[in-house]
C-alpha cells in the first residue's frame, strides 16, 4: 500500500480549486493523511510591495484582515473533515512562484492543483493530481 502522510492542496477559492479541495479531503480521509490547505494572498503581496516601493503606507492590519477573510471562507468547507488539517495562508508572492517553494518546504506526498498550474508541474517536486 502507498503511504500518503501529507496532502497539500492549492486553493484560490475559484470553483475548480474548491473541487480540488474536495478531492484532497476525500484522499486525506482515505489515507489518514494530514491535509494542508495552501492559499496565497497575491493581491495583498502586490499591494504591500507597491506601497513599500512608493513609500505609501498601507493599512497596518491589511494582511491580517485578508487572512481572516480567507479563513472565514475556507473553514466552513472543512467542517466535515475530521482528520488533521492546517491552513497555510501567505502573502509572499505569486502562486506560480511560491507553489514549488511551498511544496519543497512542506514535502507533501501528494499535491493537488488545478489545471491553471498544470504548466508548472515540472517545477513541483511531488506527486501531483491535477483537477479540471
């Protein structure tokens, strides 16, 4: 039998990524895996980077409010998942750049992505399930 101890799913709250989350939850339940739900706050990252570049102050709680908003949207989708689950919400770059780094840091046995990131499979050091 295959050991799948950790599953990472990339969720950007689009309908396809929510379908990917359902697949990841089902697989995590089947294999007793830890589920890591990854969401990158691309807009917040860009806003913070631009405001810093131009010396324009941003709201001090901008990132925290955005994280809370994402948590509030994802947590209800996980209420039926009884296993070990962790939310990884960041504002460190673009998903296309960060996903391979997050996979390297987390070392999941399986990464679930949407077809939007399919072209970057060669950069991701993990078994991958692509959801369309």
